[in-house]
C-alpha cells in the first residue's frame, strides 16, 4: 500500500495522526509528516485515517499484485 498526502489541501485537523499515529504525525503546529509506504499491519488504520480526513487530502493506492487478471467471457 502507498499513501500520499496532498499537503496543499491539508489544513491540519490531524484526524489522521489520531487514527494512525504510526503512519501520520504532526511536526510542530502546522507541518504533517507521514510514511508513504506503511506496512501491512497499519492497513486498516491508514484507510480509516484517509476516510476521516475532512478535506480528503489522503490518497491511498492499494497494490493488488497477486490478483489474477479477470477472465473475459466471449460475446
């Protein structure tokens, strides 16, 4: 999983830091530090943090490398 915070949208509510403190943390009064590649153990926390962001500044990309391609049935 990868996550990205759009720091131009982030206004510092810090809901992410409360919900996933190992992945997101405040640095001073206005800066947000985050782990762009949190481990799988933090998966649920990061998803909750992204959903709780009031300005939707957190984007999560879930890489599903082990899924087989979908089969297409003939017309």
